[in-house]
């Protein structure tokens, strides 16, 4: 996650200065009411050297403040009140109190072993797409699902690696057939 200049733009005196990436995206797409998803905001830098990212979010999350958003590089104000923001966090306790106060917190339970079939099918479709294969190229059978349920511990990054192993083993079997 970048520093606060991602949102606010940077003063022109700095070598890596530029406008707010939010404003750049709005100009590029010509869409004034887009949604931004900021993943794992709890891990955003909180140092004050270059501005705290969580603090910079405050001005865009408050509709009244967002109406007169100031970009430092462009030296102009813009109405960002039409934007929607979705923030994800693994640990809401790592969010500042002012940031939490501007958000509606929705707790999502971690997936369990009963979610494995749906998760595995979705991941296998992603893997097919990444490998340039047709949807349905890989078929997960009961033995695959049983094995995947045994190794599932709730961590989707690790679980994806297991699903990739299953896909790779299916590739190996296809080559030998």
C-alpha cells in the first residue's frame, strides 16, 4: 500500500511527484462515481514521514470533506463525494479510531472445510484462465475434494497452492495418457 500521496497528490518540488492516482483514474475512465477497493488497509504504512495513508483516507471517506478534496500536485479542488470505497482488513484493531468511525464494519467469517468445494472450484477456474485453458479443463473429483479438505487450514493463499498441485498432477496424468 502506498503512502498518502497516492490519494492526495504530491507537491511539485519532489522528484517523484504527481497528481492523486484517484483523480488520474477518474480522468482516464471519465467515470466520476467509481468504486475503489483497498485491500488489507490495516497493513498500510502508518509512518508520518510521508503522510499516514489511513489519515489521508479520512478526507475522502467523509462525504462533506470529499466535496472539496484538494490535490496538492494539480493545486485544485475536486468533488470526490460520489466515489465509493471498500476497505478490507484482517485486523480492524490496527485501524485508527477516526478511520473506523467512518466505516461500516462487516465481519466475514473465515472459510471452513465445508467451503472447500466452492473455493476449490473457483480457484481451479482462475488457474485455468491464467493458463489459457478452457473453463472446465480441470475436473475435481471426490478424491481431489477429500484431499483438499484434509489440507485446508483457512488460509486461502496456501490453499491455492494445494489446488495448483492438484491441477499440475492432472496435467502430468494427461501427458502420460
